[in-house]
C-alpha cells in the first residue's frame, strides 16, 4: 500500500469512528455536524506534508463541533494530528514553544466549548484533555527522538564504512611498498650477480635470471591485486593476503640465492597464530631481511617463537657506515605491530642490527 493510500485509509477510518462517537451522544445529526466531523478527520490525508496545518484545522473543527453538538469521547482526528505533528517536527526550541502554545490554546478552546455546552466550569474536560494530549505529545516526542537516533546510527554506519575503506587502502599502500621494495632489492642483487658472472659462470647467470623472472612475476600479480582493489568503489574490496610465516623458507631461499647467508630457528605451533598476526609477521620478516641484504654484512639470523605471543628476532652484522636510522620500512613495521597490540624494537648495538617484534596472539 502506498503512503497516500494509507493516509486516505486512516482519514476515512477516523471519520467513521468520529461519526460513531457523535451518533452515540446525539439523537439527531444534521448536515453541519457531518461537515464538522469531516473537517476533524479528512485533513489527515495531508498529515505528511502539512502536519501543523492539519492539527490546527482538525483542532478548530473539533472545537466548533463541541460547541454545536455533544460527541462522546475525545477528538480523534485532532489527537492523531497532534501525535504526527510532534513526531515529525524538528528540535528547534522556538518551534517547540510555538507548537506548545498552539496546542494549549486549542485545548483551552475545546474545554471552554465543552463547558459552555453544559453550563459549568469545564474542570473535568480540561483535566482529561490535558492528560490525553500531554500523553500524546510525549508519545510523539519519543517517536521523533527514536527516528533521530536511527538516523544518527545510519550516519555513523556510513562513516564507519568510509573509515574502513580508508584503512583498507592504507593497508594496500603499505603492502605495495613492502612487496615492491623487497622485489626490487632481490632483482637488483640478482641482476648484479648475473652481470659479474656472465662470462665465467653461465649456470649462475641462468639461476639469477630465473629468480628475477619468478620474483617479477609474483610482484606483478601482487600489484594487480592491489591496484584492482584500489579501483573498486565498494568498501568490501580486499587484497589477497600475503603469505604468512609458514612461507619463511621460500623468502629465505631467495635471500640465500642473492648471496645473503640466512640461518633460521623456529619453535612453537604456527597453526595457533591468527591470520592478522601471521601476515604482519611475514611482512616484518620480509622487510628485516631486505634491510639485512641491503645494509648488512652478508648474513642474518632469524628466530621465530610461538608461545603466548609470537616473537620475531632478526639480527645481522652491519657494514661500517651503513644507515641505521628509521626509514619508511621500519615505520611501517612498527605500525603493523602496534595495530595488533604488540611492540617492535629496532636498532644497532655492538656492530649488529637487531629487529625484535613481540605480537600477542590475542589482541
């Protein structure tokens, strides 16, 4: 049923009920009574577009009807119009005062008309009208507040979706930096190796080229996933997650092929590690090994321990004069670990550079 059809049905039903109340209190009903009853009910058809005008019209018509007849019960049309007027009004203090003044004026006029018809002070009518319309006002106000609250919740939900999308795009950018930076470093090392051994060790050159091809192919695939997600308008677009700590050996083999001597020690149950922690740990390892190959002395030692938390330790000797300051890579590692409630320490000591990440399994 459309909104207009519903409004017409409500108006007709209110008119029929009001005629019934009039018939219960009057033995004879003339044309003026019917017209006044119609004016107390049928304007409800326009309650959505002109709620104040509908209330004033139905209220004044009820006052006029009470002056010429004695219907039983409250003015149904004016009461319904009051509820819809309050429930759809804004929260402006000036408008609230205006509506309150109009309601009080019509209520007093209605009570006066009822009292004049009976020849006495309308105390009972005034008390009953105050209770009825006061309760109606409160009901309309609760409906308005509930509708306003729902609108605020919807707005917050939209903002939360926008924030989630922004965070996802930030994560994509960070992953793109890590993946591309690691791949370019490996490709540069293997290209240099191939250039130096092109004449005396063709097998080493072929192995270097194969590694370059493999790394480039995987990096292109990663970049395709990330760019596709960035182009998506939907907030649910996600990047295929990077490999976890279980893929450490593949990462280490690449570095070994590039000439970095890497030793590893792993203990604990990797299956207990949540996916978010696993992905962050892999990226930390990738960045730490890339830095070791770029700035280190040709070797690195990796220790992975899983207990109540996941602990990573990557140490490598430093070449004299190598940079040890905080670059974008270290900043990204700290952000990843901090987002999961963990801590990351990185720095040089006694000629060695150490990266230590401690990430709880439960945030």
